């Protein structure tokens, strides 16, 4: 028979719960919005009474879904209008139409932003994301048609404007979609800034995006940016994509940059127990390892001359490493059962 501990032995303070939840957020196990909701619930004096007496409602979820559907309908209608009438509209008409739609979306997002319901909060975050995209579109139209700016200048001012809005919303809302919006705006700013000179080596674009990914990952790890899982995903994609761009332009340096980046991602995945870093680091290591073998061993236009013996040796080494890993995994048995607190004997259920 299983013994039940007294309830007083399980009581902890809200501060202890907050600290534990913060560690889970930093480890990518919990979203910051969920942590805030749990802490607010625990701080409520009659939280348990309200939770027990209140039945979950599907109305907020239905409202959330209908909100997404409404945005899709608006986007479809806007796309149809652009395909049929956009060329016939004056510049002021284009700016007015995009501005009005963006303003209405922002007003709707602000109207429901005070809600504490999780579904309504997600809808508000989505509407703010759409509003940020609408602002970027409005700035791009202004720079292209009204001011007649060059493409790199349009990209720069669009990225700066959308990035400022996304940063403000991220500071206020701490939402994953705003992390994505800010990251996309920074990519636009970096690529546009590098396009100003008459000619820039292609590897410079890849190296700049790689640096953005590395910095973004460090900021996510340090807790400066919210939602570490989303931050790690964006950082990994940018770092690996940047390394691929560098390798495409100047093979050897980019290959080794990709190898080191993938290896660091796997090491960080083990240290942080991050499935995101592991899931992106393994394909990255596979790509750059194959690229390295093809460049130095195979006849792929690099330094290799197609040595079959060396290729087979590498294959055998890889199989040997895999066999060692499998043996080590097989040898890890279940942990010994903890001794029973009652006389050292197992207590049956």
C-alpha cells in the first residue's frame, strides 16, 4: 500500500515556483507566457477555488480560429485586388489602402491585448505580427513608388522601420512571433547595408548572416531574448545558411566554418539539452562532412583526386564510431531501484 505524504510537506513558496519555472523557460521546456500565467495563478488567494469551480470554455479557442480565418480572407481579397487593380492605382491610393488595413489590424490587436486568456493572447500576438508586416509593406511602397529610392535603400529603411516596431512589441509582448519579426527585419537591414557598395564579395553576405545567427544564439542563451527554442532555431538556420553561402563562394573556409558551427551546435545541444540544436546540428554536420570528404578526397573540383582507399577508410571509421555508440547505448541498463524507506523491503502497491 502506497503511503501518502502530508500536504504540508509539499508546500512551497510562490518565489520558489517562480525560480523553478524561470529555469524551465531558459531550458526551453516552458514558454514565458505559461510561466507568467502559472505564477499569477499561484499568487491568487482563491486560485484553487476558482479553478475548481470554473469549467474550461471553448469560446476563446473558437474566437482565435475565426480570427485566423478572417486574416486569411482579408489576405486573399487583398491579393486579388493587387493582381487586378494594383497597376491602375495611384501611389496615394496604394499607401492609403495598405495603411488603413494595417491600422485596423493594429487597432484590433490593441483592443484584445489586455486579455489574459491564452487563446486570445495568441490571436493578439498574431495580429501584431500581421500589423508589423503591414507596416513593412507600407514603408516599402513609400520608398519604391513615392520616394523612388534604390532597392538597397528601400530594404534598409523597411528593415529599420519594421525592426523598430518589432523590437517595441517584443519588449511589450514577449511573443515568439515578434522574435521572428525582429530577426527578419535584421536580416533585411544587414543584406541591404552590404548592397550599398558597388561590389561586395558573395562570401561577405554569408559571413554577415552567420554572425547574426551566432549573436542571436548567444543572446537567446543568455536570456536577453525570450523563447530560447525559437531563438536557437533561428540562430541555427542563419549560421548554417551563412556557412553554406560562404562555402559556395570560397569552398575551403566555408566548409570548415560549417564543420565548426555544426560541432558547436551539437555540443551546445548536449549541454543545454536542446532538441532544436540537435535536430539542426546533425543535418548540418552531415552536409558539411560530406562536403569536406568530397572536397579533400573525392574528385569534386577541390583538392581531392578521387582516392578510393581513403574514402573506404573514412567509411570504416564512421561505421566503427557508430558501433561504439550503439554498444555504449546498449550497455546503459536501467538505474537500480531506490531502497524502500520501510526496513529496506519493497512496498507493494
